[in-house]
C-alpha cells in the first residue's frame, strides 16, 4: 500500500444513529494515521448526524436513490435501479480521480434490505475491479422479517438456497467486517473465506473520562442536577438505562427491574424513538409504567439541564435489558464514567468484551419467571405463535428455517416451570408486571430467580467493585480506544488493497445455508417484532 490511498465510506444516510457514530469514529481513527487516506463519504441527502470533524475532513458526495427505498421495488424495476446507482457511483469515483488500485469502498449495512439494490450494485462494481470492505452492523435475518420480505420480493428469491449468493457477494476483492467476533463467526459459517473477514469493534470514549469517579457515591453535582431536572426526592439515588427505547431494548423488562432496584432508587431511560411503530410501543410502556413502576422515569435524556455525562455520573450503576445489540456500547461506556454495568448479557456480543478482559460479572443471562404448568404451556405456545406471525407472508421455506431456529432457542425452557421474561410476548409481560404490582407473594417468587442481580443493585461501588471499575476502565481505554481502532482499520484496508487476484465473483461455500445459519445465530424475542402493539 503506497502513501496515496483513498477510503470511500458509503451508507444510505448519515443521520444520528449507531452507523453514523461508527463512521465518525472511523474518520477520527483514519485521520490519526500517517499517511492518512483521502476520505470520501457517499449518501443521498440525509447527513445531519455527521459531526463537525467529519464534515471538515471528508469530501461528501450525494447520490440519488441511495437512501432507504420509499416503496417496494418490483423485480422488473430492480435492474434499472441497479444500473442507475452503478453509473452514478462510477461517475463520482471518476470525477474524484479515484481508481480501484488504491481505493477501498467501505460500505455499511449493504445487506440489511433498506435499499434492495445494494448487493447487486456491489457485485457489478466488484466485477469491474473495485475493492470492497462490506461492514455488517445488523442482519436482515435477525428478527427483521419486513426487510427480508422486501429483498425476497425484489430479487424473486423463492428459496433460502439462493439467499446467500445474492445477498452476500463474494470474491477476492470483497472483504467483510463486523462489529463483533460473534457476527464475524457467522460470516465465516456462510462461506466467506476466513482471511476476508475482519472484526472492527467500535471505539469507546466519553467527552471527558479523565475524572473517572470510583467512589461509592454518585457525583454530587450531577445527582443534584438530575434530582432537580426529574423532580426527585432530595435523597433519591439514580440508575440509568442510556438508550432510545425501541422494541429490542426490552423496555418491559426495564420496568420490572425498576420495581426491584432499592427503595430509594429511581431509574431513567433516556430517549424516545422516532419511527411510528417504535414510538407507539414506547408510549404504551410509559403509560403502563405510571401504574406498575412509579420509579421508572421516561425521556430522562431530553432535559436541557443535564448532559449525557451528567446522567451517567449521577447514577450508582447502569442497567441494560436489551436483547439485541450491533456492538454493545452500553456494556463499555459507563465504566469510563466510573459506573458499574448491570446488563443482560447477549451471546455473541459480550464474548469479545470478556475475551478482552472486561469483567461483566454483575450482569445476568435471563430473568426466570415462575409459571404454573398451564400458564407455562400457554407461554411456550404464544412464543411459537409470535414467530409464525413475524414471518408470515414469507415463502414457506423461509418460514420453516425461522421456526426451526426458534425451536432450538426455546428448547432449554420446555421442561422447566419458568420462562425468561424476555421470551414472553409483550402482552404476557404486561400481565406479569400487573401481577407483580398486585401480588406481593408472586413478586417475591419472581425475585428469587434473580437474587444475584438484585444483590448487585444494592452494592456500593467501593471495595471489590471499585477495583472492577478501575480495571474495566483501563482495559476499555486500551483495547477499545481510538488507537486500537486505527490499527484494526489499517489492517483491514491493507488486506483489501494488497490483493493481486484479478476481479471475479464467487459463490460462498455455504451460501445455500446462509439464511438458516444467520437466523439460528440470533435468538428470537417477541418484543422485537411486536406489531400491532398490544395495549
């Protein structure tokens, strides 16, 4: 790789969100290299999430038709859409003086199904010699049946056997990247060569983590700000769930834990969702919270009196009940503010952090809810119905794969008298929350299965927990800092640019199994696909 090299970062949009944050972090990391590449950004029109550094550093190109599809693309219209995007991108690359020999096209979330032309565009450009790093943040196959349906319709994919070949282009000049080792493993399982798969975890930083507080008390100034902004009692303690409350954040479980934190603790979730279905779900939980979890505070991040860092430093610990994460920033970021993390551990996400040396021993794997035999049988049936409803409308072979994967995940709970709260349908979660608020004995029985977690909520940050906070903060700064990210990016780009093989396209070795393997690698939770929203 010579000193003159280029990176073109492509995504449907650069609005505020997880992908845009990753891109902004990548830009900072790339600019720390010597020599740094020339960086170009490609989107349609929506770029308001880019920070000032990105706007000042990068050349931004706008491409018509690059954003999310606003309607279903028919099979007859797909080729024209693909050709138009290929022509536009080639024109941009040519006008910028870029060539395949010294340029990496770093495309984010091409396979998600938000723009169904993406995979075919990549295949055409790769066939002409352009080099790609395709970064997967989210899989369409991971509880996004609507996205799968759009891809199937536009590409006329009647069987999962044809899914991998079309959605995941493969060839010597096409490499893949993921945020986690778990997703990287999935990419290898579907037949992408090991040498062409890279793990690129996000970098983690706070605006100011130099004052990491590992004392047993909340930051005095921050907690006073939060008490005033949220109108809390003068002795209230604060616990934070720092997320936008979309369905996969499992807000019903957060309400349950808001009941179970110590008596003087209030628990805040920071932001409301923007999309209609997610906003409807959030409003439902907020309304229910007033009845069954009075110490749960919604929209805790909207006050202009407190910053995100204030919210973190005011908290005694951070909660997370999320059932699915692309990267899992919530597992890492709070430690830099000197705050413990008590989180649901997600397979395939936390493994990387533990392997890096982050101690997540205060977390939990499930909230087992005791159910009598008839209710347990009914809950299992409701879970299976939720799977059927989520994937209804897909061709039967796709539905069969999804149902088979769900049965594997349900298996460990079939011969017990409990079921993980997150595996209940939202309607059943609501029933459990109401029952807990009305029946002290039932709630006590529920708490028994989560005794270690509840003990952890009572602990101070002193003693062993202070050591844990110091240790995790140091590990995160070293293993997930800007320098480490720059090194990983440079390694991936060098791998792509060093390829001498002539351009060609291949069929991944296990392409015919791709859909089923990806579905099975990600657990199904009914809260993620709830539609319509139960009252």
